[in-house]
């Protein structure tokens, strides 16, 4: 493993990022170092749907007063849920080798990925029980059983956003964004730091993706060698101030009671 790959691992990037960035290891490759902010405010669609009383997604959890309010909220595990992509000005070739998507613990790793059309994904069941994956509205990826240790391949078709679910585990959801110009992807660390490998110097657009959609503004970077854009973090979501309003309301009520 080269120094560039070791750096990617240090910044929390996954094996899929390494697979997609194989071509970027050639001479002339460049790196984009950056940072994301506001990710604590991102909401996974699974959580949003679970709040609907009709779905009977009951929870026995109770808030603990000694835990800070911002830590009581659910927030995503960005090292596999938030995909950062570097988009070139022209179409890119898909990875020459299949990209591994691991299924385990009721989730996939990663949860969101951005790849060029024509990329082959290989799903591998690492759970001790079977899964039954299917593509939402995807005729080429119908429901099929996957036993423990089994693999299943699927080639990403035309540009667009695709969602993979599991008939046996409704909370398992995986998103693929097929983007012709994606030249490199990465996944941030828990602190929001990320590193992207791209094949050559030039102009790139850095864009974050979450749950199959773009989040935060795009940032244009012109490379003549490595670039560090971490001084101005990409804000992927606006932090809500509901807790502050709640505190104000509580104070008012206390005043009224007194």
C-alpha cells in the first residue's frame, strides 16, 4: 500500500474509495484535502420514517439529563454515510475491478457511493443470516436470497440515483449515484476531514452526497498539484436551534409558575 493510500485510511476513507481511486495512483495524480461541517444535522430517511406512529416504530429510550442536548440527537456515521466526490469536467472511466459493498449489522458499508455508470458493485453478506436485496424500481436487480458469505454482482447502468433495499431487513438502505464525471471519492473522518485522490491536475467540483442526494454547496477547485480547502469547510446541513428555543420556553414557563 502506497503513502497516498495510507493517508486515505488515516482520514477515514473506506476500501471502496481505494478501489475507485486506483487510476489516480499514476504519475500526475493530485490530492484534495478538505473538511465538512454541519453533518450532525443530517437526518437519515430511515429515522424520519420511523417517527411516523403508523409504522409503530416504538422506542424505549429515554433522554438522560446529564448528557448534552446535542449528543441526544441521532446523527449519521459519516465515515460510511457521507460520500465526498471530485467531479471532473469530462466523463471518467469506471473502476477496472468490482467495488466491494459489505452487508453486516443491518447496514451496508458504505451507505452511499458515487461511481461512473458501468461500474460493477459486488455485494457480500458478512452476517450469519441471509439477506434478500432488491433495487427499488430496478428491473436488473430483483429480489434474491443471499446466504451467509454469499456475493451478488450488479453493474450500475445509466446516470441517476439508485436505491437498494432488503426485503428481510427494512431498515437496510443503500444508495448509488451514477455520475459520469466522478474522478475520485472519499469518506470523512468523524471530525469531518477528508482526502480525495484525482488522476491529474485540472478543474474539479467537490460535492457531498448523503442518502442518494447532494448535500451542501459544490466547491470548485483548480489543481496544479495538491490542494488544501479545509480552511473553509463545506457545510452539508444547517444546524437546527430547536434546543435553544426549547430552553427559552422552559425558562418562560418557570417564570410564569413562580
